[in-house]
């Protein structure tokens, strides 16, 4: 199996990395954490973290699983997250 290139992300001071979309599952992502450590994660694992952040965002904003607020008069089509919480030593 051929490994795709390495993507490098940096954790911000609030504990997030910028991730506005899914990565290819086999891509390796290197994260530099604010505590000085680094970690490598598969695209598949980062996609799981992204999906959880998206679900949390939708829940906090009273949206359904497709990202729509059925009670609102106007439906926003842009209901994605752009920053994903990460922490040093995560699995």
C-alpha cells in the first residue's frame, strides 16, 4: 500500500487545528501541539474527529443530522466547522 504525502497542521492556542474538509483516509497528518510535542494520525482518524466536531456543532446550534434548523425561516447551507479540537496524546 502506497502512503500519500504527509500533511502538517499546527494546533492554535485555543486547542484547535484548521480542518474544513475530510482528508484521504490513507494520508498521514502530523500535528504540532502547543506544548511542543508532535503526533501523527491517519486521515481516517482525523476524519472521525472532524465528524464528531461537526455533530457537536450541529447539536449546539439546534440543527438536525443533515445540518438544517427546521424551525428557522431561512436555512443556512453553510453549516460546517473549520476548526477541530485536538489534544496532545490523543489516540
